[in-house]
């Protein structure tokens, strides 16, 4: 899958969240670069996911400001294709 260079991807998660781990592995398997925000360490960034998604559950994936709540392969693929 070709992803444009300007694509900005942020994955917000925690190390104990199995869906966060799956989301990271899925993106790594697609060989796309992303920023991983470990909310267990970067607690101040929790406010970012609240502002973006309206909730505190993880993972929250931001692909060029398109917010995906949870690990949703189809939504990730659609967001990447539109990036």
C-alpha cells in the first residue's frame, strides 16, 4: 500500500492494552511510519485523545486528523488509502 510521505500517524496507547499492541503491529506490518504515544508514561497527552475522540479509551489512532477509536483494520486501511 502506498502511503504519501506527508501522512501523519499517531497511535495513542498503553503497553498493557492488547489492541494497542495489535494496532502497532498492524501498522508496522504495513511498513508505515507512526508516532507511538505511551500514555502510561506521557500522561499529559491524555488530554489530546480526549480532545480528538471525546473519550479516554485506547487505542486511539490519528491518521491525518482522521480519528479511529479502537483497533479497526478496515478503518485504518480506508484512512491510509485516503492519506
